[in-house]
């Protein structure tokens, strides 16, 4: 079995040498810079859309928490049917993503929405379990957000404001977020997401409610309805919006209606999570690959190169025309024009292709403006080296043409 796993790992590594990574591989942290999860997060942050990835990772962690609870119950010698009859009945009737964990039969009903977990192997599932923690380890606080007075003890009857005349602005797509605009600079924001699943004590159902409650108030409750700067609503189509959270993490459910509602907690955000997965995979991820697999500059760095390139080009042209109209001798001095022309054309072409061939030849790619990291993904490195050679050739042709043109023009002193 070990030999078979090693062979599969070798086959996977060999296949990666000739293709770009998939979105699932990026989420499961099986890729290396510049197409890893950290770089994808920075890419979304520049667009002001990192909340979608935060939501996906937090729901993944919520599902891991639920899965750990079910496993603890089974290890204690009890069945899910005995420990949580309401959830057992719900999962048997509606289907659940935890079917194998809770002990449902293989032919039991499943959800119509495909689970991300069903697309992953065991290694990827283990990697996804800690992806959120590792991603945020270098840039966000590991402490959960402090609870807001008046929010924890209040039940939300509706996601809409109490005033019928007030209609807060909503997003229209997952990547056009209300109240947020794309940013060229990497501005750090306060952490909103819990990054550690506490295991000092056995996981209880109240922990599951608290986890779901945090997710609802951080990502699904409309902006301006919760008095905390950590709240930011993500876009969801109307059919997937959750307008209320009728449970309270500080009060154990006792009524039958609350117990029935609590049975929805483990699968509560799965459809929304899958929608965000598909939205990122179909919209943001292709743009991320175009930016990082075919270029190595950030938008700010490319813009700076455009400005510097235009200034240097103006200096080069001014010098060239001065040499012509002053009829400076010998004419061979004009060959030194290749120096400013080289810098000008290099900066301008680098802006156009969002690729700096000098950085590529040193094996570097920008993560944030003017900060680089080493390119470690083999196929991406091969793509970037090929494009860097083409950019270098184009720069050499343009510089040679401009230098020869200004050398050939006869001098005429004004």
C-alpha cells in the first residue's frame, strides 16, 4: 500500500511539471509560490474580495469542527442516533456531507450540491483542515474576535433593518462587494476569523452553535445591522441568503423547534460554501493564474514602470534630438543612446506584459509591490522564463531599431 501511495505521489508530481495547478490544489496547499494559497489571498486582497476566501476557509473549519464532534461521539461508544436524534433524522431525510462519519448507509440520500470534500483525496482533506490556520499565520491574529455586547444575547429575527423604508445597498456579484473598493496597496485589516479549534475539552453542540453564529454575523448578516467593524456581508444569490440565526450560543436550546433548528447547524453553510468555491474557481482563479503564471509584477509595480519608462524615454529622445541638431561629432557618440533607450523600452514593455525579465532570470516574482519571493512552481517557472526570453528579444529589437535610426539621421546644426 505504501508503494502504491508513493507511485501515485510520483505520478502526481510528474503531471504537475506539464500543467498549471487546479483550484483545489491551491486550496489544499499543494502548490508552491507564486501560485500558492498565500499569493491567491494577496491577489483577492488587492481586489477587495478576500472575504469570500475567508468565508470559505471558515466554513471549512466549521465543517471540520462538526466532523471532529461526530468522531468524538463515535469514539465514546455511542451512535449519532443516540446522541443527537434530531440530526440523525435530519441527515437521514435530507442527506448530509458527513454521511460516512455519522454512520449513514452508503446508499443514503445525499445532497444535490456536490461537496468539495468529495473532490479531494485524504491528503488534500488533511491539508484543507489546516489551510486557514497556515494562511493566516503570517498576516492575521490567531485570536477570535471579541464578542459584541448586545449581539451575543440577542436573537436575529431578520437580516433586514427594522425600518421598512430602508434598503441597504447589496452586492451584485461575489467580486463587486458593497462598501469595498479594490486597493492597489496591501492594507492589512483586523482579523475577523477564528483560526484555532480549541481542543482542551471535548467539543459540544454549543461549540457548533457558536461557530455557526460567528460565521453568520461576520459574513451573512447585512452590513450596518450588526454594530461591529468586523462585519462584512459577502454576496450570495437570493436563494442562498440566510436572513436569520434563531439560536443563541449562550443559551442551550430547549424547545422542540430550537432542537430541530440545531440539527441544521452542521450543514448550514455548505451550499453557500460551494457557491463561493465555484465563484472563485470560475472568476478569480483564472485571473490569478494569468497574473502569476504569465507575469511577475503587481499592478502598482507595473504602473511605476510605466511612469518611469515614459520619463526615461522622454530623456532619451531629448538627448537624441540634441545630438542631431547640435551636429555633435563624431557620430559614433550617438550609439550611447542605447543605454537610455534600453531602460525606457524595458520599463514600458514590462508594464505592457506585467513581467520583468530581469526578475524572472533571478527566479523572483513580486508578492506585494517591490517585495519578491522565489519562484518554486516548476511549470510556472518554465512559462515565465519563456515569456522573459520573448520580452528580452522584443526589447533588444526595439532598442536596436531606435539606436540605428537616430545614428543614421544626418546631423544639422540649427
